[in-house]
């Protein structure tokens, strides 16, 4: 192993030790299942904001966005980023405070439990269906995170993909299993800081190596449609094509996914003081705008480095930041250590999402299926044991699914994002803002939205043309229409449900 690789490895190992330490530290603070899954609702505003965004972005921020911008220019990456920025802000603005108040009033510690308690569903049918949806979309989503970790170590050090993937999965399992939600949220805060450092260093170093800002822009101008929001560069032909408004709307629809993301919504439920959500919203929104903007520009910088012959053309566009980090590591020991921090940022982006997904998926099984439906009289101690056991079991299944080094990472992320956005997004919005919503309407919306994701992606989208759009948009609309139609056709909610709704509405006035 070269001196460069040793320095990089040192930075990554130090990061992993810190993360494990966080898990051990918070393991002593988990006394109940509510502590394990929501941290006893004691999150501060900064941890709430940064952990929510870190768990949201995953390695898409440091690999997917720069790779998309490098490959096709501004249009695709920018419209996606704008959708994510708007979705983030609106989620914090209209959902966060109301969900915090509502979940606290009805005593819900998970998203499936919130749906059942919101509609006084004594059969727990909504909880079980929501839990199944979470398992369907989160297990492969977690697997994609494990796969990304394995690929990173395999490409950097030439180590076994399977071995690296299993080690990374084990570290995520240990600190999440020990420390639960508080450990995941605190480590996510740390991971957001590392991701920020990685973006800033790569931005500055890459710009300098590409010949300065002016040279980067000049190189990009030579590529047809590269710096346009209404045209897109087509690498296969070397030309450009029109980026129509319908395609723009399709990419903006990424923002709709936020309303249904369990691991993000749980942060809203867990903040200690709802009054501090305003500060959290500002912190989260500023971080998302800056980080996504920098990520897009890093892709443009990567093309500038290739144009100037500083780095070789990339067969895999998502390796932009990895290649810039390798370039930095060649400038001595200190730069190599910094390069290690950058690569730890990619690892952090992946781990911050995987830990939150494991918690959400395990809570769905242990709380919403095992305890609520099968063994309602289970003790807190037994519940905690089942919670940890479930987390490990789900992680093992995810690791098994990730065993293929050729498995897609970002295709799975995109599909799972659409799945949650369409299954839970319309139901969450209707639950919080439309008191006429019924249990049957919520159930219909959840099933119709989730089903349409599959139908559109694997059926309708293959027709091409206007139908070849991101499946979240049509699926979200389908779910919303199903909620409205079925709710109006079924019996109005009971007085107790309406009273809860109006009480929460008054708290948010």
C-alpha cells in the first residue's frame, strides 16, 4: 500500500472510531423503545436540521449530483437540485411543526403508528400496511448504501468488495444498534460537517487545478448545451437537445419525495421544542442550497479538469470527487490526510442514510407489527431486545442483497425515493391538513401511490415520449386523488378524530 493510501486509510479509520464511540456513548441513554426510536424527543435544533439533511442526501450528494453534472451539464442536475431545495424548505415550513405537535398529542413514535393513531385505527391495519411499505423500499435502499461503501474501498485500495461491504455494514449496525436514534442523529450531524468540508475542499482545489474559475467556465462553454437550463448535452452524440418544460417538471418532482420520507419525518417528531423548528428550518435550508449548488459545480469542474488533461476521462461519471481526491493525495502527507477526510465524507454520506433507514425499517417490524399487532402486552425490556434483533436481521438481509458488486446504487435510490414519496407523501399531507380524510382514504392513497410507482416505471414509462418521466410525479398525483375520492365516498371521521385535528390546528396558529 502506498503512502498516499495509508494516509487516506488513517483518516477513514479515525472517522469510523469516532462514529463507534458515539454509539457506545448513547447506548446508556436508551431505556425505552421511545428513547431508541425517537431519542425521547430531545433533539436540539442544529442536530435536528443537520441530521435530517445528512440522512436525506446519502452518497447522491457527493457522487450522484456531481456525476450527473459532469456527464450532461447543468440542466438535469440543476432542475433536480432545485426540486430538492424547494421540497426541503416546504417540508420544514408546513409539515415539521404540525407533525411534531400531532405525533406528541396522539403518542406516536413511528410513522406507521402516526397513521394508525391519527385515524384511531384499532385494527392497526394502517400501521401494518405502512410497515410493509417501509420494508419493501428501505431494505433495498439500505442495500444500495452498503454497496456504495464496498465499491468505495474496492476502487481505492483494491480490497475485496464483499469484505469491505461487510465491515462497513457491521460498523453501521453496531453504533445504530447500541445508540439508537440519538447515536444515529448525532453521528449524522458529524457526517454532515464532514460532507461540508469535503465539498468545500474539492471545490477550491479542483477550481485551482482546472486553471481557475474563468477557465472552468470557458471550457464548459465549448460543450453544446452544457451550461444551459433549457438544453442538455448528449455525450453519446457530442451535441445537445432541448430540455423541455415537461422534463423539467419531472425532475422538480424529486421535491415531492420529502413529504413521505420516514427517516426525515422522524426528525421532526423528535425535536425537543417545536418552537426551535424555525431555526432548524433556516439551518437546513441554507445547508441544502449551498451543498447542492457546490455539488453541481464540482461536476462542471471535473469536466474542466478532463478538458485540461489534469485527470483522465471518467468511465464512471460518479467518481468525480474520488478522482479529485486522488489527485490531491499526490501533493504530500497533509493533502493525503485531507483527501482521506474527503473520501470519509462519501462514506459519511452513505452511512448517515443507512443508519436512519435501519432504524425506520426495524421500528416498523418491532413496533408496528410485532408489538402493536402480535404481542401488545410485551414489556419495554423485551421490546428493546426485539428492536435491536430486528435491526440486525434487516441489515443482514440488506447485506445479502448488496453482495453483487455490479448492483445499481442510484437507480435503487431513485426508485425508493419515488416509492416513499408516493406512498406516504399524499397521506401525510392529507392527514395533517384535511380533516375530512378518512382511514379508508388514507389506506387507498397509500396503496394506490405505491402501486403506481411500479406500474409507471415498469409499464407506462416504457411507452416513451411524454410518458418517459420520473415515476414519482404521476404516482404522487394518483395517491392524492385516491385519498380525496375514497374519503368523500366513505363515512366522515368521528368526533374524537376531528377534535384532535382541530386541537393541533390551534397549536399551529
